[in-house]
């Protein structure tokens, strides 16, 4: 059974005793329909604020504690804004430096000609004791990293040459 409008009116105007209030709140806790009814009535009946409330709010807002918090918040916001502006300016300067400085760099001189083979000096082999699994693994890893970095350098050279030469 749902709550009647009379019971809602009693609840809103504090005419309920403790037992009625407990029963009312327990029902509203369990019944979504009644809760919606109460919320709709609260939405439709706007109670004006007391006349003295405006003065209390303004008095409270003028206290030093509230003013201090307000000043700290404003300063914090300004510092964040300054920090973000500084980061943006640094990023723009770095982008401009790369844009105008990269045209003076000759990336082709960083890698050998395609027909030239560069041989790395071989390290002397370690005499076998038990098993050289760890040594073989590190050698393969080293070789893979060397080949990968060489491929990456070649790709970056081709990419930068296309940018500098206008896509040619």
C-alpha cells in the first residue's frame, strides 16, 4: 500500500510523531513509487528561502577564513594557468627549433652509402665452459638491436628527406 497525499503533507510540515516518521521513511526506502511522488511534490513546491539567509551567507562569505580559501584557490588557478602557458610556449619553441633547425642537418651523412658494408669488430669468443646459452642469447639480442636501430635510422632518413625535399 502506498503513502497518501495527507501523509506526505504531514511529513513535509513536520506533523508526524516519531513512530509515524519511522514507518514513513521505511516505506519510502522500500517503495520507489512513493519516493518518486515525494520528489515530484518537492520539485513542484518551491519554498522560498528565509529573508535572513541572504545576510548570513554574505556575512559568512566576508569572513577571513572564506576569503583566504578564495584567494588560495585563485592563486592556485593562476599558477596552473601560468604553468600550462609555460609548457605550451616551450613546446612551440621546440617545434619551431625542429622545423627550422632540421633543414640544416644532413641526415644522409649519418648512414653509410647503400653499397658500403660496415663490419663491426668481432669480440673474441669466450671458451666454452658448460653451456653458452646466456652468451648466445645476449649476442642475438645485441645483433637484433643493432639491425633494428639501423633499420629505424634508414627509415627516419628517408622520411626526413621526403619532408625536406617536398615529398620527392
